[in-house]
C-alpha cells in the first residue's frame, strides 16, 4: 500500500481519515472490507472516518442496486455503519448507499452520518447526477438514480462539515451555499478518464476557494464489473496543499483538522470576507 501521511500529530487537532476501496458486487464482501479498514483507521487515532461512494455495492449492471436499496434506519448496510461508529467511538460519514426512492425504478444515492454513539445525525441525497460519453465509455446515473434536493451540512466537534458526493465537485455554487465550513467531504467513484483529467484540480480548488479542509474518499481500481475508478483519495488543507494521498487500491489517508491553521489562512488572505455576491 502506497501512502503518505500528514506530518502533524493527533494532539494538534481532530484526526480524520478516508477509506479507499475497490468495491465488488457482493455486499457482504464490502461490509467485511469496511469493518477492517475503519477499525484500522480508529486504531491509528482517527476520530472521524469517511467512506467512498457506492461502497456497499458496485454491481455487475446499473440496476443491481435497486434490489438492495434500504429504507431509513433498516437494513444491514446501515446496521454495519451504526455499529462501527458506536463500537469504535468515531464519527462515521457513510460514503453512499442505495436508498429507496419515491420514483419507480430508481434509488437515492445517499450519505448517512453517524456520531460516536452510533446515532444517525445527518442525511444527504446526491443532487448532481453524472453522465459522460466518450469512445466506449458511457454513464448516465439518472437512469437509475433520483436526484436529491437539499444542501446539507452538520456540526462536528471541530466545526461545520459540508456534505457532497462525486459529481457535485464540479458545481462550486453548491459549496458556497453551505456557508462557513471547517471541512468538506467528497465520497466518490470518479472514472479513470475524468479523474485523471480533473480530480485533483477540482478538489484543490474547492479547498482554496472555501478556505477549509477537503477530505475525499474514492473508489480506486479495477472492479469485477469491468469499470476502472481513479482512486487518489486525499486530504487537502485550506491553503490547497495535499496532506495525504493514496493513488490506487484499498487503504487509508489521514491527517488532522487544525482550527488554528484555518483561522491563519483566513486572517492572512480574507477572501471569504471580500465576496461581492
């Protein structure tokens, strides 16, 4: 596992981690992987852990997720996340899972957040749905996913956390609408093609323009369904520096949220105060 880590120590701030996976079509396999990697993150001192988009299932076909969609507070995917948070005494941001939608033949692509007691404290349904066609590649999430409507953030022990998912990253107005965040999270399953071109640039831009930390948890590798995801899970500082990154394969990235560093960046370059719109 290739990994670089922050040079800061847990005593300097609130330690966070992102899980990178290469999820399979088998939910139980992915649950076992999450239990192992999240436990490892907690052993390393992580107090908040972020999972990637589609972590419970990367099906052989788009419609596979319809059969395993869960209702709120019911189902083994949610049980797994709530138990991990409570057992390990961590905040867990659950990447995304398929949730039952009102629209027939579709699911919601949903992020659920659990506090260190295992209580669900927030929910975000992915707003922007990805489509891309180039050569042999073709994706259209709107065929099987209903779009969310609400911008969502929640209060963590170190400040406000803004929730977004994958394709949301291309829409800076979403992040502006969140207000003053200490951390923005981006669980994702970027394709290899689009990730190679834009992933790092977009993540660093969101950190720089919002002067906050950005934590991205990605799918990263060749999946059984033939899809290849970009990976490169990373933690970025409010100055735009990459503090930790994992190129490909399963593993962790980690670092700390340092409120003093956020304040220092905003005091020295008060761009957020200079906004006109």
